[in-house]
C-alpha cells in the first residue's frame, strides 16, 4: 500500500522489537535531558547561595518577641496551691534555661562581655566567632533558684527573648518620648523591654513588675548574630519579668513590648516586637 504512514511502515516493516527499542530510547533521552536541566538549575542556584548567611533577607520581618512559658492562646492560668497546675510552665522554663546554665559557659567560645549594656560587637574578622556569655544566674529570682519560678507564691516569672535574625543589628530607641515610664532606667545601648497592664481594668492588679537580666532589656553587645554555621553556640540575651503579688481570681491582660528604631509592631502578627499574655492566678 502506497499510502502507509511512517509509523505504520515502522510497525510492519521493521521487527516490533527494534521499533519499541527506538521509542524507549527516545523517552530515556527525553527524560534524561529533562532531569539534567532540572538538576543543573538547582545546582546553579545552590552555588549562588552561601551557607553562612541567608541570601534573600531583604523581606525578613522585624524580629518577634517570644516568651517562655508559651501556651495556647497565650494564657497562663494556675492555682497556687496546686503544683500540677503550673508544673508544665516550670518544666518549660527549666528546659529553656538549661543551655544558659553558668557551668556550660566556661572556656571557648564564651567570652565575658560585661553586665552593662555596650555597643555592637562586630565579629566579622574573628575566625572562630566568640559568644557573649549570658549567665542564667543573672535572672536572679527567675533563674531557678526558686524551683517554682514564683508560681507557688503567686509571683510568676516569664522569660523574654528577641528572636534571632542573622546579621540584624537592633537599634536602640532614639525617641525616648515613647517611653516616659522608662526614661530614668534605660541606657543608650539597649533595646528596652516594658510590660504593662493592657486594659484600664487591669491597672493596679499587679503590685509590681520586676525585671531581671542586664539593665532593662537586650544589650547591643550581643548583636549581630552571624548564623548557625558561623556562630554555633550563640546565646540570645534574656530578660526575666516577674509579676509580683498578682490579684487572685481575675484574668489580667499584660502587654510586653520591645522598643527600638528598627523594632516594629504589626496588626497581623501579634508576636512582632510585642506580645500579650492573659494571666489568671487562683
Ligand atoms: C542546669 O542548672 C540547673 C539549676 O541551676 C540544674 O538543675 C540542672 O541540672 C543544670 N543542668 C545541666 C545540664 O547542667
Ligand atoms: C528575691 O526573692 C527573695 C525571697 O523571696 C526576696 O527576699 C528578694 O527581695 C527578691 N529579690 C528581688 C531583687 O526582688
Ligand atoms: C517622638 O515621638 C513623639 C510622639 O510620638 C513625636 O511627637 C515627636 O515628634 C517624636 N520626635 C522625634 C524626634 O521623632
Ligand atoms: C499582696 O496584695 C494584697 C492586696 O493588694 C495585699 O493585701 C498583700 O499584703 C500583698 N502581699 C504582699 C506579700 O505584698
């Protein structure tokens, strides 16, 4: 038949084996090329990335402020006389503070950076980047010397940290008018933390809010952080806050905020630069 198409002639004229082999060969080469392009593209992209610092950092949000114990719906609710009602909080604080144990910070790479807020420590030239010590004992009555972290007495502690961002240098607040309550306490080289009752009805429900750590916030000598690869044992500075003599049987809302020129707050992200807790002691 003169009008046979090429495929038909393939099927009928050549042996079936050769034909199937050709089709297979075509697909092997075809998919091989696809896979090659795919792998090649990924490799090329990986080559441009540095393992030391994130490449695409321009859209990183300002840092979050987080706290321990952290719980569902930010509620801290317990009964003073019932240890089991607060043991989960105590346990999470014990676990969190373990890496800050004084005894773990002997020798390399830990370095004494003082207990007074100072300026940034640029470590870009340090081959093995040192880490500023942050001793658990600096958290004083919230360091675990009281194994109940004040929960048993109705004076609960909360530990606050600013989330890590590689190469980020938090800027101290330049407009102190935002912080009238703190004017007398803060020094130029820190990111102050301030907690206060959130609603009008919450005012006066806590006798005192005590702060433990360095100064009243996060000292700048702990920044910048160079990332997991280059700065493996890095410790974030902490601030412990103790709510002393909290009114019993009432839900109290507290807002804690970090202040700095490049610390922002967001309507959408409740942990950006600040957080709220609902505290109920009974
Ligand atoms: C860390 O310190 C706490 C209290 O100071 C202690 O109970 C705990 O066993 C220590 N952990 C380690 C791993 O040294
Ligand atoms: C820490 O707790 C002890 C015992 O409860 C108390 O006497 C002391 O005043 C507290 N320290 C601070 C700085 O509040
Ligand atoms: C500081 O903040 C206050 C109140 O928000 C504002 O009125 C003032 O202009 C600010 N000052 C500077 C130097 O930004
Ligand atoms: C706690 O507050 C209550 C009521 O405000 C007060 O009567 C009590 O003396 C305070 N206790 C301490 C230890 O400060």
